[in-house]
C-alpha cells in the first residue's frame, strides 16, 4: 500500500461533547471509510488530561477509543507520543490497544523520507521547572503510584498540572509568537545536526510554524499548532508533506 501517514497534535480534548471531539470522530470515520491510511501519529496532548489506564478517562473518551481501535484493526500502524497532558500511555494505549508508545523523540523511515517526531515539551532548554517536573513524573516511584491513585485525586492533580502548563504555553506565546518560533528553530537546528531529517514534526508550542531548515536544501519543520486555534492534520505520502488536510 502507498504511504499515507497522518499526524495529529494538541487537540486538548476536555470532553466528548465539544466541537473538536466531534470533528476528530468525523475525521477518523472518513479515514476508515473513504481513504487508505497506513500510519497514524498522535503527537501528544490529544486529551487535555489522560493518566495511565484510569477508567475515568477510558469511559469519558470511549467513542474516540472505539474509532482508534477500528483503525488499528484495519492494520493502521498507530504511534502515540506522550505529551505533558497525556501520561503513562503504555498501560492502556500500549498494552491494551497495541499502539507504539513514545516518551521522547522518535525517528522513522517512511517511504524515502527520514522523519523526526516528538511532542515538543523538551524543546526549550530554559524551561527548567518543567524539565524537573518531566523527570519527576517519569521516576519509577511516581510511575508506579500514579495509575493506582483514586480517579478523583488524579483528575484534581491533572487539572492543576494542566493549568500550570497552559500558563507556560500562554506565557511563551504572550512574550511573542516570534520568541516561540525561535525556540522551535533553535531546537530543530540542533536536532538536524545531531541526525539529519527530511521532515521534523512537533506540537506543544501552540504557534503555526512551517519552514525549511536553512542548513539543508529540502528539510522541513512543521509545528502542528493547536486545535484551539484551528483543527489540523498533516499528511505525508511518497510525494511529500501536506501541512493540513482539514482546511
Ligand atoms: Mn504539550
């Protein structure tokens, strides 16, 4: 089958009733019924909060999970990158659904393209507070404890974390969109030197950002922005990258 890989990020779903949730369901159904799709990459913060395999979330977003299950059953390779709002995904999306789970950047060879993918929460080297939190959340003790906490407590904790993170995202955006894009550019430049890519896709920082790496003839960086600004799904085929098929 010809390559048809879709990329989604930062939908930040809070409930199944909101318009973006319905838009996402509609998109999944269209992929299932009318199009051929080989890969689906979820770049993190798909949900405004998801912790491990708590029944609270599984139940709340059951319609979305059903659509993902259906795509997976059709043979679609699904990769889910943890964001800073969706954590410990292996317990449900990995073990239960059989998706590939990533907690850091990943490299993929798709068609004739080398692709780097990550959520983007590690892009800003100056964000030391978050770096500490990220480390803390991945320590074995917290990883063991989190899935075992009562749902109500997890939801409360998650709301707090979500708010802190939103304040950071808003703060960096308020400084200026240029500053936010600069964070992406510097990070992508470092990443390109480390290991060259044709495409680099990320999310997390809610700005529109699509450019070609100056050090290369063709390498391209795409930040998927946020569905709170407008719904977006990128597509990579053998012909190249389409930044948004949901226009
Ligand atoms: Mn994020």
